[in-house]
C-alpha cells in the first residue's frame, strides 16, 4: 500500500511538479519556497517583545516589552507572527487571501507553529478571526479558519472555526488609520452562544492572517474574555513592522 502511494506521488510530481509558493519555480516539495524567494522573505525570530512579538533590532534581554506595549498594554496576553508583512510576503498573503491559493495553508501553518512555540503548546482551543457571513459567501472561504484548522492539526489541538461570529459587516480596514480601525471593529465580534462552553475556562489561541494595528484581534480578545476565556494569545501569518 505504501509503495503504491509513493508511486502515485511520483506520478503526480512528474505531471504536476511542486512549485514555489511565491514565484512558481519548480521546487523539491509541496509548500516550499525556492532558495531565492526564501532569502527575500523576512521571517521573524527572537529577540522580540515579550508581549506583542514585534522584533527588536538588538537583544535587550529576556522578558522585555516594546515601548508601545509598556505604554498601553494590549488586551491579549501574547502575540507572535511568522513573517514581516512587506513587499516580499505581500504576494503570498494576498494570493492566499483573495486568489484561492488555499493549498498553501499547511505550509503557512507550519511557519506559524514555529513562530508560536509555547503559545501553541499551551493552547487548549484554537479560534480564527471570523468573516461576516456576506463576505464569506463572496470569498467562499475564510483564510484565518484554514490556518486555524491546519495549525490545530500540527499542534494536536482543537480548532473551533465558528466560535466567534462577526455581528455586523464592517468596512475594510485597509484604508483606515489606526484610530479608525479600532472604532470600525468595536463591538463587532461575539462568541457564538452554542460555542460558549468551548471557550469558558479555556486558554485560547486566536488566529488571523495579518496583524497591522491590532484592532481586530483586540476586539476579538474582548469577546473571548467576555465569554470566560482565561487567556488569549494571538498568532498571525504576518505582521506589519514599523521601522524605528
């Protein structure tokens, strides 16, 4: 059986060889980047802020928070991201989010699992940031839910894709400034009444594709805590890093 499966995979690789997630060049395995694209993508690694995970230019020592978290601590406990959101990673994110490149979910979740580290191992339930139902109908899939399910499979955890619901359809965050983003999503999320028991008393890992200002994950965190979550950590595929 194993030999037949391996032979089948070899046939598929000949007919449909695996290609780089970024540029489409033929690579050795599915879900991989070619060496040139790998060198361009900015993976986030320590040292970073203990709380929000923003990378530091130098190592200030263990347990240090960035200035922004020290001034105004976020509502979540910890956040980590796999990539910098920049010119190299943007095509990966947008292709996954808008161009039906859902086959990349497993590879992206593996990057997120490495970035999350203890956030994943300590989580009891994994919850994605939801789309409003009208947007879900239009897109046909929620990219955050695909990442959450793949991440749960890697970490041996339970994913609850419909734990959070978006109560109202909010305008796109893309063109809004920081304060506008927070106002835009204030009160927009709640825990589904039938999923509340899956959240109460649990350590929750919240999943999204990109962390920009943190407005969306903050609004989701408030909803999860209101439902009785004992802690809320966040992991995203990418995050905006403001230099300086």
